[in-house]
């Protein structure tokens, strides 16, 4: 057996099979490229589900992490540390908000947002105790906790985890009339992805997010935008909501906030909303730790320059033009997305999304399938046009083969 086969066999034997990775074993990575244990290079066209927006081994982020590693990595929130206030101040300013509640993973941030909305509903809006309702969209993906899968419509994500958490109503994504009908006097929040990532990079109809903003403002309901995948430059804007000039009440952030170095997530909102918390009512041992704050501060500084948003806009236009040329040729049924983010629906006659992903891997390109027939393309935002074109050439070759 090869080193790769040995590694995969060991992983299969000793780890739970909650993932079905492509048979590649990555050893090193730099920029938009990863190298396996046998020295073969692969173009990363997934970027850790957008956690690696700024590329593998981004020098600014690695240097920030190294400098902090030499000083202090963890204090817990039992004490203040010298990076915390600056992180909260800078991230709040980036979002145009007052306060930040830092956590670690995206799922933790969504759980925090759910708890925040309910507490706000009881303490500020005056919803009767135990009656708070949050409206969500079908085909959503907000994480894997028991509460979050309780309002999932994906059988794989939801099955066998009951009893499920009540307090959620699911409506069709993009259907403003259905959303309006679902919002009642006990509704405390509407929780949405501005673009649904796991569902296949689904972009809502034009005007939908603006309509959600109007409706929630009129009904005194929080609009909570899960920008964990769509935010921080991926779509060509700092936040995907900006494409409709929408500012939600609550930003839910993660993935790229940690720069692919450490897990960092946060809920960002006004003082009226996050001010409902009192000491002891919510927390996290690692949330807002010094190492996380140091890296995330550098992420915020990178985003303030606008460089990566501009790259995502320009290269995204090129990406979608080239992918659009594939539609109608028999191999690709549809392409969706925004910025450097695309979902490509493969015609059943050309194989499953998994099979296309495997064939691309054989040609040195790494992508990820979803929902059977769709592949997702989301390279690091620092990818060169030449590398992007090379990756697209490999996709064309696979589809023509």
C-alpha cells in the first residue's frame, strides 16, 4: 500500500465515518494550492467552505498568530486580556454595530444568535415566556447542533437526532409572502442565509433580502443574517447582504473570521440586542481568546482595505461568465452564485457530483459535491486568474470526457 492508502485506511478504522472525504491526504498548503503526502499538487477550489478566503498560510495571518503564540494564548473570559477590546471594537466597526459576542465555531455563533433572539424577545419585545418563535427557510444549513438540526429540512442532517427543539417555523426560501404569513406577535427573529451555501449556492430572488428587512422592521422582529459562508469578502462585498443595501439587526460570522488559522466566530449587533446579557447567562471557555482575537484582528484589517472584495468581484465575473458558457451543452444544467462562489448542477447523464469531484481530483483540482448532482466552487479569494482558468480548463475536460 502507498502512504496515501495507509493514511486513509487508518482514518477509516479509527475515526467515525461522519465524513466521506475524497481520497487525497494533504500534507502542506500555500496560497491556493495544496500538496499531498506523495508530493502531488492540487488547486484548492473549496477553500475550507470559505474559511480560507485569504489563502493557505497567508503571511499576515501566520505572523499575527506566531507573535501572539509567544505572548499568551488563553486566559478564559474570567479575566481581561489586551487583544479583546481592540478585537470587539474593530469588528463592531466593520459591521456598523455596537457590540460583539465572540464564540468559536459557526454553529456556536448560530446557537448564540438563537439564544440572543429569544432573550431579546422576552426582555425587550415582551413575548410571553416560552412562546418565542424564530422563522427560518427550507434547505437551510446553519450547523450541526441538536437545536439547529431541529429546523433543518435535510434528512441526512436531521434524521435520528430527535426529540427536536421547538420554537421554529420553516418557510420556503425566497418566498416573501410565506415569510410574512409566518411572522406573528410571538416571532422574535427571522434567521436566514443571504445565499444558501450547502443547498447549492442558492441566490434568492432580487429584492428578497430588502423585503425581509422591511417586514422585520415593521413587525419589530430581528433580522439575523447568517454570513458564516457568504460573508467577509466571498461574494465581492464584505457581507452578502450589501448586494441589496441591507443591514440586518444581527450578523452571524465565522469561518473566514479565523483566517483558516484558528476557529473564530461572533454575533455582532446593537447594544439594545446584545445588551440583554448579564454575567453568567452565556459563555465559552475559548470564545474571544487572545490567539483568536489576534488573528481575527488581522482579518478585519485585511477586509478594511477592500482588496479581497475587489478580487472576488472581478474574478467572480470571469468565473460566472466561463461557467455560464457550459450551460446548454448537455453536461451542465444550471450555474448559480455570486462573486467567487458558484454551484454547478451536473446533468445526470454525466455522473454525480461526487463522481465529477473525483475526476477533477485526478486532474489536480479539489471541489466538493452537495445534494447529489451539484459541485461547489469557492477558491481562495487570492487565487490568480491563470490558476482559476487552469482549474476551469480541468472542469471542461472532465465534462467533455
